[in-house]
C-alpha cells in the first residue's frame, strides 16, 4: 500500500497536500531517497490508519513519501529544488517481513522516478523558456501520473503478494531510474 503525501510549493501558487491526518513531524522524521539508504521497518513509525485497516483497504503497511518542489532565486534566474523524502511519522506497518518491506521500498523508488521526471521537466522548461504557470501545470500533471502509477503498481502486484509481478516491477523501475540517472536525488537536494 502506498499513501502519498505531496507537497508542491511553486511561488506560492500551489500547495497540494493529500493526507489523512495531521501529525507533528520534525526534520529528523524524514529520510531522503538515496540508492545507498534503503528503508527499514524501524522507519515506519506512524500510527496505524485504523479505519482504513478495519475496512481492509490499506492492508499491511503504508508508505508516505513527499515530493517537494520549491522555487528559489539564485540572483539571476529562478531555479527549483526537488526533494523526494520518506515521512517516518506518516508511514506505518503491521507486518515485518522482507517481502512487504521490498514492496514499500519500491513505492519510495517510484516516487524517486517521478522526482527525476519533475527535475527533467523543469530543466527542459527553463531551456525552452516556458512560463512559470506552464511549469506548474507540468508538475501537477506528473504528480497526478505518479498517483496513478503507484495505484497501478499496487493493483498489478496485489499489494506485493504476487512474487513474479514484484520481480517484473522491480526490474522495470530499476531500468526507468537508470534512464533518468542524470536527474537522481543528491545530498544537496535534501540539504
């Protein structure tokens, strides 16, 4: 199960938050995406989403990642900082096996894929002289695509319970991340 929390701040024009409950979070409650740092069950510190679990909608674990797009002015041009982070206080689990952990990690990896797509869009948009509003629309579209992609992943793998589909998705996402490796998250992104 993937529960996405998206924060997009583009010159104050958009703030998109998809979330169920307000939780007090501190800076150390976030993990920046990196190839070296994989998720561990100890990272899932949020309360169970009890109503959804009761209804059987969420299943056994929930990953909350946030893609944050923030503009800044470098003295001559507007630039954009794109962060892909895992929110420990909004992510939860009731299981502790490697199969489910791998599934939740791939949700975070899919968020990274879309963070890379957003960086590519913003770079190309600046080179092509796109207006800020056009960039905002492009980011919104990609965030919508991300949500659909996450849902497709969950449906096609039955939330991680179909082994051969999990393997196919792992390979697919690995290849897609490789294609966009020039736009990977860096330590500076999470500064």
